C-alpha cells in the first residue's frame, strides 16, 4: 500500500475515532491547528496535518522506532491527555 493511501486511511480512522467523542472535538481542532506547519493552506492536501517529521518524532518517542504505524486510539489518548493538561493548567 502506498504511503499516501495509508495516510489517508489513517486520517479517516482518526476522524471516525474522534468523531465518536464530542468532548474531544474542540481540543482536536485546537491541536490540529497548533501542530500544522506554516503555510499548510497553500499546499495539497490543504489540511492542517502535522508534518511527516513531527509524526516520525512522535512515533520514535512512543514506540521506539520511526516507522511504527500509528493507531487511531493513540490519537484519542493524546487528545484526552491534552484536554486534561489544559484543565489542570487553568486551575
């Protein structure tokens, strides 16, 4: 499977996983915009997706290797953690 097809499937799986959790919608949009590279609006696919370098870095820090395929549940757990940290910081 090509990289772009795999990435598209992963993005769709993440959208479905996050879509089932309305409490994460706002934080998901916030994180997507924070992690998007500058000028994303001028480059195909015209979506605020994190750079491949960032995703590889996150893969290494989470799994120990940069080529480990991510799981949608990992994104849900990350967004849940972001929401918790935001609540703690605002206390």
